[in-house]
C-alpha cells in the first residue's frame, strides 16, 4: 500500500477553495481511492498452517502436519510360514477324525486272540505232514523250524492276521500260516509207558499201553482223565501223562 505525499495535498486543497470555499465531503470510498493505491495483484495468501505434504517416492524425508521430519515406517518382512503355505487351510473346514469308539478304548484281553478272539493259549494240531515255522508272520521271514508229523499237537501263543505263533511240546516253533493248522485236538504221550483204562479209574482194567512220543486223537477230558483214540484203540489215561491239554481242562 502507498501513502499520498504532502506535495500532492496542496493542489487538492486549492481546488476545494476555488469551489467557493465550501468543503464537500467525499465518500469513504473516494477518500480511500485518494489515499490508497491498490497493491499489485499477486498470488493468493496461503493458510498459516500448511497442509501435510504427501510422502514422495525416492527416499525423501517424511514430515508430519507441522512440517517436522518423522521416521519412515519399518519395512514389513514376509512371513516365512505364509510363503511356504500361501493358501492356509481353515481348521474349521478340515474334517475331524472319526471319534474313537468305545470298543477301541477298551484294552484288549490278553487271554483272547487278536484276530479270532479265541482263547490264548489254545491247542490245535498240524493238518498235513509238513509245516514251516517262520521267524515272523510272513513269507519273507526265514524258516526256523519244520514240523513233519501229521496230527501232532501244537499250542497257539499269538495271532497276527493269517499267521499263528505255535510251539510244540519241547517249546520249539514259530509263525505258521493258519491254513496248515486244524482245530482237531490231539495229544502226545510224554511218559515212558502210559496205561489206558476202560474207565477214568486206575482200578479198572487196562485196555492198552503207549510209549512216549505216541500221538492220539483227544476224545474227551475230565479234570484228571482224558479219553484218547490211539490207532483205533480207545481208553482213559491220566492227564499228567499227556501234552496237548491243560490241567483241569474239561473237553466234551
């Protein structure tokens, strides 16, 4: 803004005096025009509080709304787990494993076979004239023993799928395929000379005798006596003279 100089006021006063000495009041706007010269046009005034400048790409320093520098945000490292598994699976969408049945939670009875649920141990006989006893339940296992007597009694001590672990009167044996075994009961004479009676009574008449190693078919048993068929001859013999039946076992 430019103020009026003193030398500019004299002509103006003279002009007013020549008009008859009367003073004419100029409007306020006229006074301002006489005393104020409009400043040249310029750029519009800015707000005293500048707006925050958006950050620029290229490593420039970031500032806040007051124009003060601020620290750049730390770079976010990629998650190694997310990179390895870009499509995480929603646990809710995964099918839950079937609930454990009550039967599965009940511990297995060690006196029952895992496959047949028959008593363990139990007695069977060799079906044919030869049976390979292997070290494990499978054809890939080596043969440790070979049974060569048809009808000989064997005792099953374990089960696994189609295989049965068996042993003979001397405790020798291994794993045998179930197809080589028979449920027909037989016994082995274990004394030098066993006597077979007509009735389960030592005072009854002796029917015949059999030496150790003789195999007979088991017909029936009472707690202390068994009736056995040996090559067509039938008689009662003390259970303590036999292998292939448990003490106190009753067979009908």
